[in-house]
């Protein structure tokens, strides 16, 4: 009996040791990490872009007549958990609907978390600018390129200020942020460019030597966060924080259009969606859409606007027996048409048909 007890007791020690190892992020007494090379993607917050956050409109439009809106127009997000132990990753896989993805999909090799956070912030700012441009282009309003901010320790931080208006790059007139990015992208790190800048009503040419992108030494970097303002006085501000990436672009653009046009774009329905937006109104695919669809369906969304390229994955996010309709869209016009037709009870182009 004593021998058997000793055998069980000793045999249990490796199990106990393993339990300790899988639940800690390093080997005790060392700096050796025990985190797994995966991240968990799951449902994130969903925000009504026609609503308010802390008493302020999520999408604030000034300088033009705005119109009442009804229904909901929700942007959707994905939550990402990284730096997980084996036990934590296993628990996310077994007991949640999260997806485990290689950590390289979240943090590209050679990038620090700080660099990824900065890149996501730039992408989010770019999506806001593109959303404004796409909406105002749809409405036929003229535009200016404005400086929304600069990144510390970049060429732009030395030469540009928030509120500046960029009117030309090396003599080429610009009125959209994408034009500025394209013209700079044709140059190389170390090249000098000349920006025509309007500051407090005064025009000046500003010479700037381009820097080097920290993630690609061959790519030039100016370090400016650009926005758009209409030349006839319309301004758009987006009041969301702690959200990164470009996937809210289409929904932001729809919110601007809804506020600047008479009638209710949603038709009083609960609409959600995701997708990047280009300045010409093209809607692009994003990652993690099945989690966004599930979150929207759980909240009661009646219509979900999905980029056509994401349709197959989007279908896997629908809860069994759910009533959410997945509309397939390629452009801002497609999204507006889908919302109008859905509200009127007409047939729409859906994922899967």
C-alpha cells in the first residue's frame, strides 16, 4: 500500500509541474518566455455611428445643414488577445468562439507592439479621411487636404502644423489625401519635396526632406496625419478612441452621407457593417469579419453590409437560426442602394446569391 501511494504521489508531480508551466508566461526564476506564437481574435465593441459617445456625436458634421437620422448604423470591431500562455490559448479555443491566428498576422516580424499600434492609428486616421472624401465626393462637394496631426520625430513634425492645408506637392495640385500619399510614394527616402501650404490664410512653399519608414527602409516617410475639409466649409470629426485599423471606413462614410442628406438612409432599420473605403468609394475587404457578423447579429442587427470579397467568411459568422441579412457590396453606392432596397422590402444582392 505504501509503495502504491508513493508511486501515485511521484507520478502526480509532472502533472502539477505542467499545470504551473502552462499557466505562467515565463519559466520561474528565468526570463525565458512561455507564451504561445498565436493571438486570439474574437468579437469586439460595436458602436452606432449615428449615436453619441460621452455626450458627443460619434460623427460630428458642421458647416452645413444636417438632417435627422433614425435607426442604427453600427461599425463593428474585432478584439485581439496576444501574449497568451498555453493554458490561456487553449481555453480561448475550447470555450469561446475566438479564432487562433499566427502572431505574425497581428505583429509582423521585426515590428514592435508600439510600431503596430502607431501603424493602426495611422490606418484609422487614413480611413477617417477616406470616409470623408468618399462621402463628400458622393455628394459633389469640393475638398481641401488638411493636416490633422504629425507623428513625433518625423519630417512632418518639423515643418507642418495641425490645421495646415496642403494644396500642392512639387507643383502638382492636390485636393485629396490619397493624392498626397501617391505623390510621396513615388519618391525615395532622403528626397526633398516641396509642399504648397496654406496656414492661417497665408500661402507658402515648404521644403521637406523625406524620412525612412521604420518598417520598410525603401519606403519614404513624411509622418503627416491628413484629413479632409470641404472647400465650402463642411467639417467632419470622428469622436472615437482606442480603435485602430481601417475597417470602419465604409460605415463612417455612410454616416456622413446620412447626416448631410434629407431622409433616413437606414430607413429606421438596425444596420451594421464593415469594410475599408477608398476615396473613390470602393469598398475593400477586412479581417475577422465572422466575429463582426456574430457580434452584430447578437445585438439584433437586421442588415449587415459586407465587402463582397469577405462574403464566404461572413456567412460562417451567422448564428444558427439568425435573422440578420448579409448584403454583398463593392462600393459606397452599393451600400446605399442595399440599405434603401432593404428598408423598402425590395430584393438585394446578398452573400451567397
